[in-house]
C-alpha cells in the first residue's frame, strides 16, 4: 500500500492512496491540471485512477474534482449531499451554465458511516463535525495496512478516535495555533467559526488526540491542513512533541505536511527495510 500527499493546507488538499493496482484520490482541492501534474510526480498516470473520494464540498477539497473525474472518466464517491453540492458548483462554473457538451459525471453516493470496496482498497467513511453538508473522514486500506484521513474537523469524537486507532498512517489536521489565530488578521466571525466545534482542529486539540491515541504500535503521523496565516510547521510540531513527550512518541514517527507535494509512505519499504 502507498500513500502520497499531493497538497495539504487551507488552500488545497489531495491525497493519493494506492493498494495493488488500485489508486484513488481522496479530495481534489486543486485544479485538474495541477492535480494531473502532481499525480505524475507521484508516479501515477491519471488513466490508472479508479475514483475520487470526497470528504466535503469546501473548495479547498473539491474544486478540481468534477473536472478531473470527467477527464479520467472515473466516479466521484462521497455522501450524496456532498456530491450534490460539488456538482452544483461545478455546473455553475461552466461557461454556459452546464449545457456545454461534457462527459457525464459518474456519481457513486456512499452515506457517511459506510464501507465499500474500490478494487483492492477497502474504503470506510465516518462523520466528522465540520460546517459542511455531510463532512467525512476516511479509513482506507487492505487486510494488512490502513491509512486514516481526518482534516476539517472541529473536535475529535469517539467515532473519529476509533477509526484513527486502526491506522498505521494517520493524516490528522493541525490547523491553527489558538494564540496566533486570535491575534491574527481574520474577522471576529471567521475566528469564531474556526474555533467552534464544527470548525478546525487547533494544535493543542490535535496534540491531545495523539496523546490519547499513540501507544506501542508503530505509526506515522502526518500533521495536515496547516493554516498559512494562523500556524507554522514548528508551532504545530512543538505543540505535539511538548504534549506527548519522548515516551509517547517512542513508536511513532511525526512529520508536518508541506502545503504542496508532500510525503510518501510505502508499505513495501517497511517490509524491505524495517520500520522508518
Ligand atoms: Zn479544508
Ligand atoms: Zn472545510
């Protein structure tokens, strides 16, 4: 199994997850042109993509989804309400309001809280608290390995925790430093929205979740979806390292995802060279 992040920030998110011959993209928050280039950078031709799985409709997760799905002739998966919202906005973005001849979009609605198979990958969705129509996190994997993606989430629920715990690769939001957000340039209403239980995870919430989560099982944690305005990689990392201490991190590897093309995890490397 292989996981590669193609983008992770408040201005664009996409993660490639592959098992055997199956490759899916989780979120498509960049233009189809840039996503195609980043997929190539990850060694993946777009013709090999089996589907695009969406967490929610916000543009930093979905703006390239409809165009890339049409271009690659692959389905969009996600909660029906999310797919409806994404297709409405993608039709609105077409120059003639949607009557232009275009390949039909194939939609595969899957309610939050269900599991299904895409080729070799088992995909499980679960609800997360965020101000979107039907926001989800995802656990994706095989019998041997699992990756869990949780971004855009106001607080960690028991359901989220249960899914995070099953994964060897954890992609978890560390959106903002509370102090930096409060001191920063955002309007009072936007600050309130971000800090609310349906907003985004602050570094200290992420650190607390990891403190509860990490045990002796080897895991690789990627801190994700950092705000460019209200966070820095060192603030996010320091919050986690300070809360967890060396003992809690003894079996885990911790990294902060860059906003652009990011990190890659490959189970074949683990099996060949021991745990990294
Ligand atoms: Zn987002
Ligand atoms: Zn969002």
